[in-house]
């Protein structure tokens, strides 16, 4: 096959600036010789429906000071060395096409020696680089880590069931050969499907003897798709996205109290009384856009992320830290420290303040003996909004039991507290306005409980 670079490239200065060579940020020191590492576990590229080459996506995160990244394309793992995409005038449609704008910026940023093209008459095709190729180019031990991953992308009877598995360079059986969205129908429940996916990821990790992470994505996208009972029925799911871009559809008028936070607390309240593991919350971009016009908006870079406290920047250390809950999610608020001391059953939070910014720290819990009643509200389809049944939980679940204005606060579990978590808000506005996305910059600690 003849490999050549298309001549007469049209350079786009705005994108070239954004995709300039990256300078990795230094890890932030934490207590006990550990370090804080900033990471993104949900982003897309041209391998599925992202609107950038994988190198452009990786470079965007690296230059913004992220320490680790996992590109999670829909039902795809980038290992095919013969995957070619046609370069077109526009990127419109779904899945998107490779636009001349992004292609020209790609060549300018990474060089003609790196980019591989072929021509067929007037058309130009470009080869997408694999995970192995991008890993070799971008990784810097101790400074930047690229982990493999995939977003399992399914709809079951019209309900979106999306889950990410991290640090597994493969396709699990349930989506082998699937399109970007695998459409399923039948009598199984969402919980059945979630459990099946989790089992296949666990088996793949065991076969490779590799650490991995498995999480449930965006429960309120498209519109109340995943409900708390799905994860109450699947206690093996330890992670979910507490923040991921929100939804274009407004909350149901009779379910204003049913937020993503209430979802989280409902799962953990019922898990605790059943003696099951707590659910942890992840912040994610779900990035699809990397061009200058969209990179800083919804679906761009920097919507939400995780800060993980670990000994070293390796999959083993990062994923072990997350499994024990030693991380927090954020849309802009950073913490100097967060710690739960089992001896005195106290959660302590210390914010890393920004000049001119005010902070408010909320401690949230559910008490033993809470009202377990659930009211279901029928929400009929309207326009593009699908029909859903919306669960409404008691106000007993997820109560704010202490509020502190300032940068430091602590809460000691009372005898009837099932768990405690903290939510820290600043007075800085959120990155954009969207339903179920925080109005102000926020951080979420993981729930803690006494034995």
C-alpha cells in the first residue's frame, strides 16, 4: 500500500495552538509520601464518535496538566493497524467524519513523518493510530500515563446502558462485533445486563491477571435511564459517574428532589442496610469535542475529573487507590486533604483555596431506620424525550447534617449514621448550564462508614 502525505495542507491556527506540544504537570504532593494525580476515565476519538484523532485528544489532556487518561471509545478498542478514514469537508453526522479542519491541524501538530495517508482518486484517507502506537508516543513514566479502555454501549428496550472498563486492552464478548451502539430487546432487566457486562470484564481481568476498574456511566442520560434499584440489585458495581455532562432534558416537575446526588445516596442507603459495599462517585468529561469552538464547552475537556491519591503513577497504584476510595471527583474545586479516620469515625476535609473564592462544605448522610418507600412517577414521551418511570425517594435519604462555610471542616459519624460523604461547593459558576450539571464548581468525596 502506498503511503503519502496529502500536499497543500490548509493550516488552522486556532487548532494548531490548542494542539501544541504538551508539558506534563508535576504530581501534587499529599500526606504520607503519596501524591495527587489528576485523571480522566471517559473520553472519545475518531475510533468511535469523538471528533478528533486519538493523538489530538491525548495531547489536549496532557497539555492541560492531566496525569492519566483512558480513551473509552464505544464498543471499540483501537488495535486494528489497517483502520482508514476518509477526509471530508465537514464533520457532521453520526458517527462524525474526519474533517479537513482537524486533519490539517493533525498534520501540523504531529508532522508528516507521523501521519499516514493514502489517496484514491480525489479522495484522501488517513490511518488511525492504535492504542499501542499512541501509548509509545505520549507516555512519560512518572508524569503521564495512558491506560486502555472501552465504553460498553448498549440500549435495552430503549434504555441506555453504558459502562466503562479501564485497563483492559480488549473487547469483551458481549460487544464483540457490535456496532457503536448495540441495540437489545427482550425480557432481561437493566440490572441483568449490567451484571453480565461486569462479569465479562471481571473474567477478562482475571485471565490477564490485570488490575481494572468497572463503572456505570451517566445514569441520568438520556433521561433517567438507570435508576437506583439497578445498582442496589448489582452490589458488585463499585463506581458510577456522579458528574457527566448532565442532560438536555429538565427534571420531572414532580421529582425535583431526585438528583444525581439523591441517586447516589439511595443506592448507598439500601446497600448499607443489606451489608454491601458502598458505591463510589467518578467525575468524567465524556469528551467528544477538541476543536477551539467546542473544547471548553459541554462534551469538551475539563468538565469533570478525578483526583487520585496514590504512591505512584501506575495502573496498579491508581486503581488500588480508587478501589479503597482514596480519590475525589471535581468540576473545579481542589482539595489539599480528605481523610476518614476509623478510630474516631471522623471525615475531615481541607480545601485548596483559590484567591477570591468562597467555599461551603456539606456533610451528607442517611440514618438507620430511614423511610424506604419509593413513589414511581410516569413520565410520558414528549418530542425527543423518551418515556420513563421516575423513582422518588424519601427525604430521609441523603440529608445534609452539617454545613460549614470555609475551607476546613469535619464530621463525626453518629451512632445511627449509615455513612457520610462531603460535597464542597465554591461560589464560582459551573463551566456551563445544563440540567443535572452543577451550577457552581463542586467536589465530591467518597462515602465513608464505620465497620
